[in-house]
C-alpha cells in the first residue's frame, strides 16, 4: 500500500520480502553512485495502464546508452573498482520485479544522474 498525505491510497499485488529487496537495492545503488552532497528522490505514481510506478532518482554521473544496455547482464560491472559489488544486484532486482509481474527500467543522462523505476500491477 502506498499512502502519502495528498495522494490516493493504492495497492499492488507483490511479495513484501521481494519488494523490500527491490527497493533496498535501488536505494543503495542511488547512494553508492550519487555525488557527494547529492540527493535521492523516491517517487510513486499510478500510470495510465493502472500500474504503480516507483522511481528512484539520483544526481550522480549518469550512464551512456552503451552502459545502459549492459546493466542487466550478470557479472557486468560498470562501476569504478573502488565501489563494492558483484555486478548481480540489478540482475536480481530485475528477476524479482518480473516474478511479481512487473517491469523495470532506467532513464539516464551522462553527467546529470539516473532514474531507475519499476512498475507493478494495481489490485483492489
């Protein structure tokens, strides 16, 4: 359930453990790849096709189109060597989102930051 002052109440069909893992991974990546003194924006909105889109936006370095195409490939590390990781976080995140009948994507501009989002179907 998403409930924020001034917003409508809505529900998604999702596993609570999986959705926590997805959010944790996207938020921790936003922290890891952000700029010093950067900001992270977490947003939720209902799409026209009745899905809930959750987005995590940072103001880090952003990604090129070539890097975006490699994001969901297992063990493909795009990060500098001083940033911890295995290259599996986004692969697992995508798998978990798809298990919940969802979709995941990214919008990014080099030098400006990235917005990772996922959508899940709404339910009553």
